[in-house]
C-alpha cells in the first residue's frame, strides 16, 4: 500500500517515513488494477485526484518533500514550555484542546482567502499542491472531486503565532490555465499575526514552481 501523506510504499499500521497511519484499500488488494490505472499518459491534463496521486513521478516528488519537511515549533509545544516555568492549576497545553473548540463554537475564528490563475494544466497544479502540503508538513486530510477539478484540504500546523487550522484549496480547470481559490481557517483566534497571509503566499509561489516534478510534455500555444 501507499501512504496517503507522503506517497511512499509501506506496509503495517504506520508509514515508516512520516508516521502517518496506513489504511488498506481495495486497490491495495488488487495490484493489477492499480497498475493499469497508475500511469495515465495525459496526467497533466487530468482533473481527477486519484489518477494524479498514482503517477510514480508525482509520488516520488511528494516523498522527497515529506522527507525534508521541517515542522518548526508548534503553539502547543510552546505552551508546554511555558507550563514548566509558571505555576498553573491547568496545563496551558491541555487548556488549548478545550478552549479552541469552545471559542470556535462562539464564532471566534480568523482566516484569509486568495484567488489566482496558475499558468499550468490542472493535473500538474494538483501535483504541485500535494508537493506543497508535504513540503510544509501540512497533513493531507481529504479530496473532494468534481467534474472540472477538485478541492484539497490539509491541516495548517500550529506555530508560535497561532493554533492549528485548515487550508482548503479549490482547483478548477480553465483551458490551459488552472483557477485556484485558497482559504485558511484558524478556529478559536481573532488574529493570526500574518500566518494566513504567509501561508497563502508560499502556496501560490509553490504552485508556480515545478517542485521536483518532471518537465512538462505539453506543447503550449504561442500567442
């Protein structure tokens, strides 16, 4: 089977490379079927997530970024350090797990949205998005498929300036371009001190880069 987070081939309950829980699917039990569907020749133009993730070159790029990702210091880890130097009846690290969803239920949250057009076919932009998730240690959560594209969601890790949140990216095919709408949501906070803006900026930069993917074989139209 393959790890849904970093793309490496692994067995057992957890991925040996990134530690993500492994889930057995029908495809894992039918290698011949998986092989047939794994390498679509025109994957760069394909808007189906499940086909893109089975391209070997895409999986290799994702694995490389996951292996070299640096998570940094999380907000929870920082609070745990604070707990060691101050007296508190309830550890701040544990308090976050209670307060953040409570504040979120009151409608307290922050986030940003950004809309861009990427000069690349949608299959390649889907692959770049998955590489970007791995590069920045953003745990992939789910994919929602629709006819002309998909919506990919990952966890936005906590940091010294904000708690964990969600990064949602809508990718839609438009001829040779890809329409991208990216949104961050950080529940339980009013301010994220620029984290959302930085996250979206690095995402757009990544989606405009190859990120270790093989060169395109598509002949682009010359104006």
